[in-house]
C-alpha cells in the first residue's frame, strides 16, 4: 500500500512559481505511475500531469504545457510539480495520485488511481 502526502502549496501573485511535493510511504512507489490533479472551488477535479515509473515519460494537460514540469525521485519516494508563470485560474487544491498497476502507463483519468494525497492549496492572485 502507498500513502501520499502532498505539500508545497501557498499563495503567490500571478507570474510567480511554486513547487509541489508529494512524498510516498510504502515499498511500491518506484513501480507506481504518478499523477497530479487539481480541483478548483465549485469545479470538478481535473488532470494536470502524470509521469511513468520509468521516469522518462511525462504528460501534461494543455493548460500545463510549457509552464508546469513533473518529475520524480524514486530514491526519495517523491514526485514533484514545478509550476511557473502561475495564473489566477490555477487556483485550486492540488492532489497527487499513484497506482502500481497501470499496464498502459500513467493515466489522465482519476478513477485509474487507487492512492491519493490529501491535497495542497494553491492560491494565485492577480
């Protein structure tokens, strides 16, 4: 089993940067596909980015391309989301998710993931 702990959220002005971290406990992190999702107030949860366990394959939703970077450190059992040039519309709770049993690699569907962090709040002011 994997337990996930997200951190790094905060309040920034538009154009600023934040780096989210997600620390995993358990022994299967290195074989788990990992992802970040977000949920803004009054909106549905949406996929942001994901990374395969091989550390080479990364994927982004269109709004994240060119601004966000996902990375993982299997030695530290951690996955990160570097967010640059933040916009007010990026305001949301950000959740990390993982699953060791995705034969097709990481997924943009939240239902694919069995393990979830508690969320970390990002607030971007204009």
